C-alpha cells in the first residue's frame, strides 16, 4: 500500500535543512587555580628564583654567666638557606581561518575568525590550568624542546627529586612526610593527619583552599554520613529549614578552615609515546628517551594488541629507550598479544593530558605561598596574512612560585 510520508523527502526533492544559530561548547571551562592564585611581580629572567630558610630547634639550655664567647662559639645563620626556582614556560594556542571560510555565512553567525579567537583563549586558559596543577617537572628549554614549569604536583610531593629538588639542601625544604595521602586510603582521620602534618611543619593555621577533583570531592562529602544496612545513610545535620545538604564546601578543622573548590585539570602530565610492547614476560616497552629509572611507578594507557601493558606498573631494566614492566612486588608482567599501535606513559599517579585525574587534590594556604608570575600576560598576536588567510597565536609566558613547599598538602 502506498504511504504519504515526509521521511522519504530528501534534499534531492527540495527538503531544506534547519541549522539554528546556536553553538554551545560542551567541554569544561572553569579554571579555578588560574582565577584564584595571586599574581606577584613579573620575573626578570627565564629562571625565577627565591630564597628559603629554616629555624634551628628551640634551645632550652641555660647560659653560664660571665663567659666570654669567641668566634668558634658563634653560629652561621646563613648556611641553612636554599635557593629554589622555577622555569618560565611559554604556552601557546594557534589557529587560522582561510579567506573563503571567513567570508561565507557560517552558523551561528558573525565572524568565524572572532569565534576562533575566543575559543583559542579558552583553550589556552585550560592549558595554563593544567600546567599549574600538573605533575610536570621543570625543564630547561633547548633548540628541540621548550621550557616547562614545575606544577603543584611537584611542589607538594614529599619525595620528589628531579630538576626542582636536585640537591640535598633543596630537598630539606620539600613538602613534609604525612602531607601527602592517598585517596584510596583516605578517611577523616587521615585527612586530619594531613592537616596536622602541614601545621606541624609550617605553622600554617588559618584559611586554606582545597582544589579537588571529583573523587576527592565525593570522599570529603562522605565525611558527613555513615552507611547503615541496605546501603542507606545516616546524616547528622540541622534540617530546620527543610533542606538536606549533601555537599561539603567548607571544612572547619582544628588547624583552620578549608574551602573546597572543584577542579578538573589537576594531576596531568605531558605523556611520552609508546612505539612498542613485546609479547613476552616481562613486557618490554619502547619509548624514545623516556627518562624513567628502575623502581619508578608509571601509568600506561592506550596500548592496543598487547593490552596487559596498560595499567600502573613498576619500571625495571631501564635503558635509554626501553624498560620492562613488573608489578609492585617485582613480579614480571606477561604480554597477552602482539602490539599493534598506540600507548602513552606518565609518572604514576598522574594522568595524560586528555584524561581527567579523579584522584587528586591540593591543599594551599590562602596567602601568597603559591603565586603566578607572568613574564607576558595572555595576549593575541595576529600574524601577517601570507595569502592563505588570517593566522593568530594566543600566548602567555608564566611561572609558578612556591615560597614554602612545607605549607602544602596533597591527595593522590
């Protein structure tokens, strides 16, 4: 039987399309670290440095009356100083629009070049947020690699060495033991222990901000409830206004008040590409100039074929371009197929640039312990049109100063 239908009418029969003048970005745009951290004076060199010092333990000894002290009895109060620093990193986002693309009518209307510029600025802000809250160590630039700044993941790590803490004197000023806890083992007791460790080491007691990923936000909220039978929860709160509050935005502790701020750009790191993963025991990874050492924990993702390479493993038998995989106890990881393609590596517990790290938070005092220093603020540079159309670069040059790593806490 013949049917009179509309769904058989296509553009060939004259059906018109209806594209609204609407363009909605579906990606996260909030960058709270970038928006919240104070800015201090612009650096005067590509390596910004500052001095840190510590105090001797209190002395309870009595002094003998009438003793004349010689030079050998005097203390050197300058030798305890250390010189910390961080590299200035140039961050860019680049785009171009052809002449025809700029001239035709494109939804949602207006200039395609202006829309691209606005998008590029948003992408640059996200990159800056990821660098600030990331786990990259600082690197000196060369003709083949750009300088990178050390992110908060480095400054808050009690065990980090690398380029940022490359001497025993510098390492004595790192974040302290107990100031970094794991999300998997976090309870309200261990959370208080982190706050206590920061207070004991730095004397910081007052206002803090906890920039937190989704997993940490959920865990802190769970401090307000206890699980009962059948998966139900008990709450202890004032509901006289008829509202049940299931979110913790401020945590008042014995060591200060903490404002909890969600952030989706924490704990990322520039990944290294994998070009091979042997189907053997142990799996041997090939990655050019990977930089890892025996005993390092690494997280691998995206390997196709030999998928047992994916996950968090310990590095063994490291050479310049290869290393073997073992588990945390040192047992070899066996391959389960022929490597076909793909794969990236980062230091555990970081994630690569495109993956949200749900298990990361940084405890930061609400003063200038951490500050941003811009050699060049966010700018847009319009390049000459060489015939192909408009081209532009959005750019910023900045570094992160951590005046006192001992005042930081972290959750990983």
